[in-house]
C-alpha cells in the first residue's frame, strides 16, 4: 500500500491490522477511510461499521454494518456483533465491499462523469437548436450525382422499417408485428444503390447482429450492429470494433429487470444485446408505456446498476442501458477505418448522407462528419477523433485515419466468427478485402479518406425536429421515397455512362 506519500506510515498500516473499523460521522460527503479500510483488509477480512450518514453507506452498505451514530445502544450492539462475527460472515461481507472498492476506480468514475457532462451539453444544445428544415430531396440527389465516392449511413429502426402506424398488414400476430423488418418497398431501390460502384452503404443500428443479418444479408453493404460495436461486410464475417476496456459485467444481472417490465406491459418488447439492453414500448399503449418507463427509470437509478459504468438512455418510446462509451458517433471512425482498409480507395469520400431515427445520445454521428462548425453560436459535440483534427472555427482538412485508429480486433462473440486474415478472405474471393500486400502498404502511411464539402454533406433526422442533424424527414415513408429517388438517379446515371 505504500504509494511513496508516507500514507502507510502515517496511519494506513493500522487499517490493515484492525479487526473492526468504526466510522461514526454525523455528516460526511463520502468518507474515504472506509474505502481505505476495505482495500487494506484482504488478509484479515475485518468488519466495517459505518454511519448511515456517510456517503459511502450507499456503496459499502451491502457489506458493512450500518448504524445511526446518534443511537449509542445500536453502535454498541454493532461493535459486539462485529467482534463476535463468524469467519464465514466476515468473509462474505468483506468480499462484497472489496469487489466494489476495486472495481469502482477513479478512472471509471471520471469516464462516467465526462460522459454525463457531454450528455448534458448535447441535451442543452438540442433544447436551443432551431427546428431543422425538411431535407431538400432534389438538391440532395443533384449533389449525389455530382460526386464520385459516396457514403450512405442509414439507421434501421424507424428509418428503413415500416411506420408503426401503418395499418396491420402482418396478420395481427403480435410477436411478428414487433419484429424489426425492412420496409418491403425498399428491397429494389436498396439493391440498386448497393450495386452502384460509386456508393458504399453502411446500415448503422443499435440492433443485434442476427437481426441485421436477417434483414440485410442479401444486399452488398456494410452492417454495423449494436451501435457500431460489431461490423461486417455482408460478404465477410463479423468483427468487433469495441473499445478494449468496455465493462459488460452488469448485463446478465439486469436482464430480469427488463423481462419484468416486458411482462407487465402488453405489446412491449425487450431486446437483449451484448453491449446494451433495450426495452421498447412503441407498440404498447402510449400512456401506460410512459408510466412503466418512469417506474423502470426509477428502479434503474436506485437499483443494481446505480454504481456501474453504464448509461441509461431514454428514447421517446424506449429505455436503454448501455456501457459507457457505446455511441454511434464514437464507433464511426473505427467503422470508416475498416471500410477503407477493405477496398482500395481511388478517391476520397466526397459525399456523405447520414440518416436515422437516432437517439439524442447517438446524434454524435451527425456531428462527426460536419465539415464546418455551424455559423450560429451553437457549438456541436465532436468526437475525439474529430477534435484531434479540427480546431474550433477551422475548416477540417480531409480526414486522415491512421491504421491504428481504424483497426479492430477479431470477435470472440456471437456466432463465433473470427475476423479473417486478408489471405483467408482472398481465398473466399472476397473483393471487399484488399490483399495482404495492399494492407501492408496502406499501413505504412495515413491517407485521406474524406474530402467533404459543406454542400455535399446531408445529415437528416427522421421523425425529430430538434436535432443536431442539418435536416429532418417526417417518417420512414419519406425515407423510402427519398431512397427510391436516389436509386432512380443511379439507374439513369449508369444508362448515361453506357
Ligand atoms: O439504431 P436504429 O436501429 O437505427 O434505431 C434507432 C432508435 O430507434 C428508436 O425508435 C428506438 O427506440 C431506439 O432504441 C433506437 O436506438
């Protein structure tokens, strides 16, 4: 425990040798001593008697004996109990507290704090953000045709699916109605766009890998599941782009909470994922769903995850819990990195369309591509990657992704697919994955990936007017019409070329 500051000699050692620690603060912010005591007691498994007025009582209450320090009889009884406690109980109580102290590190606290601070900024910005104009479809199509390397990033839920209010065409089967299904009118236009050599499509969704596989497996495009934590081209295998330190220990313990709310809210739906859990009540009675959501949020804020490194994200008709650091915007640079690794880039991406019914938390994906800071005084949240490339007020130079930022690690999750080595992919005849030689030469340099002019960037929120996207569309029906227009323009473009 000697950290060089003399703490151990000044008194820290006593904490390690004691059988019992008695903390009787009448008022206390946190009480660091109780944490230090637990940290020093791995050998002795000493008992902590803790004032219920100390902040630490909220996190160490499970293993400590909690007392009201004004109640002398209670304190005396606790001392007696602690001194006579069986080894077994001491060990059990110590284990609970030791786990808490060693897993709730300053690093984790700082990450959660910064992330919540960012959320507050985004929320405040959204409140003062002007209502966005409707996507100028003709102009977006015109610009699309004028560019040579186009990237389309499409959300899935409520973007490429049928509107919730579309009268029941699914035969009244509740379970089937709640399944996420690609809008039937999109199959043809999407296939046309996917087959266009100048266009790359990424479906970026919170949904699980199997759901994206079922809906998009037949198309020639990229799938980014679970808010971009997993990625694959439909001709390749899933890989993970998850940050190394993501803590997912909380997932199993929370599932029963979500199941409970699913069971007591008819037509609501719980989707367990690997990096998040989502309960959606968009098909349920709205008022009842809202009340249930409120209950759930309260339960979550006081329950088992109140100290875990997770975020509770409230949607208009959903509640989601995800690991800190899981957002679409934080994943997008890793996704881009993989895409440009996988096929030789002949020219930088010069057109980006990013469209989705994204939660506020995920709107960071819109700002990632913002070529210029907006002229009004609304400052946008930018991802780390962008911050390193652009100073406030500066026009961003073409995006350079270094291979290390873009790199991902092989997945050991889900279907057990491992990321193939370039050679393996070659054996499969996968022309979306460059040869080992190409990759090697790319890794020696950084290269310009994005050269995006303001007029060629179209970010668009679906069904949300206050957004950090530049434009909005009313519903997925409008998205369908727009994508049909883009597909028609691609068909006439290829006819002209012939
Ligand atoms: O991530 P997707 O599939 O584009 O869906 C966007 C959002 O759609 C909302 O309707 C859901 O309530 C959210 O949970 C989801 O994240």
